[in-house]
């Protein structure tokens, strides 16, 4: 059944810490046409900065897709993750392999990315909660720099407009969040835990070329929120198995395998 979990068997969670390294730019939604900041002030200038879970999920999904595509998995391009965004440089270090058109629920098995992160017809197995600081808005000191706005599509100046960029200082600001997976396949838990630290290398934190810093991401240990009573594995053993399964997924080329029989209609 698309969208639902008819049986709730397992919920796992992990705490994730994001620490600024160097000055990390903050998106305030004011006069900033470049939406590549992970850190935002949700409620405007005077609010506490957060890292929205949806942004983290977007970057983790892009990375997992790229890794799986490189391993020969057939991965679709979901509608919200357009090539425009990819061209814009979110993924700097991992080349993009050819992709399928978006998965359709009428196909027997959606692609790995849609299984884990969902699509318009299928619920995501993973939830990234907003990452928050323990500091109040006043305790977070920032600085503002001005840049000429750049049109990222054309690579040219954006009408010569000056853009204010707010940045939070590095090496002292820590954000904490929770990631939850519902009824995950073990490789999914491994994928999330192993991919989060790569955010640092994916152009996240943004504007590195302009001397800004990035975020050091540290996932904590996998915890059981709910697990099958007949499963006697400890959390540590389960986590290790999940990581091994993910490493197998990312290493094995399974193009054409019946298990991955996502339709490549027209080819
Ligand atoms: Zn898909």
C-alpha cells in the first residue's frame, strides 16, 4: 500500500551534532537570492538560528543518490531535486551518473532513493528533525558581510545588487538534532549514518569559495525506540550490521537485477 506503514515493527533514532568550522553563512530570507545556506533564522533576524531538517534531508538524499548511482544502482531524479539544483554546485565532489525518470508507484519497486527518502506517492522512512542550538538568539553572535549577488545559473552578477550575508562564528556554535527511521531496511540506517559526515564535503555551509566555513557533522550511536521482541541484537551489533549492509549496497553493481526492476520505459 503506497504511503502507509501497515505494520510498525522498528523505530531507530540517532542524535546528530553539527558544529560550525569557520564562519558559516546564515540565510535570513532578506535580500539573499542564493538559497544555499543550511543555517537559517527561521523567524527572521532576531530569532535563533536553526538548520532545517528538510535542508539536511535534501543534501543527504543528493549524496546517497550519487553514491548509489556510482555503484551502478538505478536511481531516479525526483521532481524536487532538479538538475538545476545539481548544476548549482550542491554536489561538488561526486559526479552524477545517468538517472531514470521519477519512480512511479505503479512500478513494482521504487528506486533505493525513493524507498528511503520517499516521493510524492510514498512516505519517507527517515525524518530529519530541525537542528537547534542550546543558545538563545541573543547569545548567538553573528557578523554581516556584503557581496555582489551572483546569478548562479549564468555565473554573472545579479543586477549589480549587493547582498548581505550573515555568518555565525566557527568553532563554538553547536547544533543538535534527531534523525528517526521507521521500519528501515538495515542498509538505510547505515546509509544515513555513513553519509551525514560527508555533508562537509558536499558544499554544505556554502560559499566556501568566498572564505566561509562549513559544518562538521557527527552522528551518534543508533538507538532503538521500538524493536521486535524476538530480535535480541544489541544496538551496537545492529548498527554494525546496518553499516555493513550499506557498504555492500554501495559497492555492488546490480544493474539489471530483478530486485531493482525499476522501469526504464522507452529504452
Ligand atoms: Zn525513485
